[in-house]
C-alpha cells in the first residue's frame, strides 16, 4: 500500500512538472515565432534542462524502465526532441517582412 501511495505522489508531481514544461515550451514557440531570439534561447534551454533533469530523476528513482511510467518518459523525451529540432531548424521562423 505504501508503494502505491508513493507512486501516486510521484505521478501527481510529474504531471505538474510536465504542465510547467509545457508552459515553457509554449513560450519558446511564441518567442521564436515573434523573432525574439534571446528569450527563445532561454526558454529552449529551460525546456530541455527541465526535461533532462526529470528524466534523470525517473532514472534515479528506478521508474525509468517501468511500464507504468512510460507516459512520463515519453513526454520528457518528446519535449527534448521537439525543442532541439526546432532550435536546429529555426522553426517556427519569424515571418518574412518586405
């Protein structure tokens, strides 16, 4: 019973972390669309660092390879990959003005 409560607590905490990373990723996309490169870079680093630290936390606690935690691992990897690809390809780029 205690293990189940511990997992439930971790699940609630990680859901809040995912929502926070989602907010940072949305700000990253908005700033990159607007052409604000400094803020884009800051929020890109925040998104990738928070996702990487969360993956590290899941690995340290032993939840990284468990099937019940697969949705968390997938979400954190998706944030890292999407942010990295977006930074490399400069997408979304600011609109072209004539």
